[in-house]
C-alpha cells in the first residue's frame, strides 16, 4: 500500500488533506495510507531550512515504500501571485531527499477547490441549495468569504474543510480548477511510482 506524508499550512488542512488524498487514491483505484500531516505555516514554509526539516521528518515515514511527501499550501502570498513560481521557490532541490516530493499550490486558497465544485456541496446541511460554482473560481482572492456566502452559517476551516473535502466532486473540481488538477496529478505520481 503506498503512503503519502503531507506537509500542510493550515490547521483545517491537517485533517482535510488526509481525506482528500484518500479520495484521490480511490479515484485511481488505489488504497492509500496517509501519514499524519506535518503543519508548517506559510512563513516557515518559505524558509528552505524549515521546509527541509519538515520534509526530513515526513521522509522517514515513507522510506522503503511506494509513495512520497506531499507539500500543500495556499498561493495567496502578496509577493508571489503565480502558483507555479511559488511552487518553484519552495520546491526542494531535486535529489535532496530519498523519497519523491511533490509541491501543490492551491490557487488562491484550498477553499477555491470547494468553489470549483460548489454544487456537489449542496448535500451538506450548512450549504445553501442554490450554491453554484462561480466563473473562474481560482481568480478571486478570499475564497473563504465567497464560500461562506453560499452557506447558512459561518465558515470555519477546522470544522468544514474535512467535511467538504469528503464531498466535493473530484472530477468537477479538476475540470474547473487548474491547481486542483495539479493536486490530482501530484497524488497520482506519488502513489503509482
């Protein structure tokens, strides 16, 4: 069974990314073990020595098995607006670790992936029945606020991220979000090597 050891930025993503990676694995017909994610805030994630330390900790969980380390963070930094450039900036030097490492930048935020498949969230009691995917869900900043406008209650990362990660239609999200397609591809690469 392949293993993915995530490094995430936010508290909500600690549980949500486990759910999401598990579902992506199922989509490819593969049962995936998802190790306990390591949380590293965005500022520390941009310091090469801090990120390398986190990768080394997660690398130990994967060594000798199929899989790798998955770094997931939001791309809402003020100084770098291009997710590809941010991924390039924080990516470890090739060959620096004994296991594969994939970097995924959610454009602009993890919640933009929910917006990309908003209709599939209607089954959740806190999401309005008229929730629809906005045009270009990744373009606007503050996806959390846009998502909250589709809800009957306040959006809370630690409460809603894991639930919404278990509900979004992965195919629709991938169709509407380039960064989510990258997420699907990164997980696929790690679990099929």
